[in-house]
C-alpha cells in the first residue's frame, strides 16, 4: 500500500474517532442512559453504518480487497488507542454520563471495531489475501 494511503487511513481513523467522541460527549447520555431499546438499536446500527462508511472509503481510494484487512487496521488503530485512554478516564471525557455507563460504552465501541475489522479480514481472506499463520 502506498504511503499516501497509509497516512490517509491513519488520519481518517483519528478524525473519525474524534468526531464520534465529540458526538458521544454531547449526546451519549441519550443513547446509553435512557432505554434498553434505544441502546440496542444503536448497538446494532452503529457498527453497520460505520463499517459501510469505511468500506465506501476503501472503494473510493481503490484499495484492492486483498489489502482491506491492513487498511482496516490503519483506520481502527488510532480510535482503539484513543478509546483505551478515554475509557481509563471516562468521567473526565464523558462528564454527562454516569461512571457506570463506561462498561456499556466500551462494549458498544468493541462491537463497532470488531464488526468492521472482521468484515475486512473475511473479505481479504476470501479473495486470496494473506493467509492465516500456519
């Protein structure tokens, strides 16, 4: 993969995480601290929508499907590092949410990253990308 794509995906991942975090700071309590129905709708919809956006980005950048797993990691890593910091200081970063909401929030994030990474890994493997370790 070209260096320009590597830098683009790392930057996109960081910006995507920042925007998601800012949205969660403002509106997170409405999703995570109201009803179970609202939480589960978001828990299902967000990974699907986030994955769709990222896959559209991979296609827009003409990334061969054999490199989707690598590109997905480049997009996800900045946010995963950011989430580790955020969750370890949850009350400072998410003052509108209760400290006990951190577990739900973490599960929500884990599901989103896991869904996106798994889809890209499966696509890469199905199309003859790098094999799993022997």
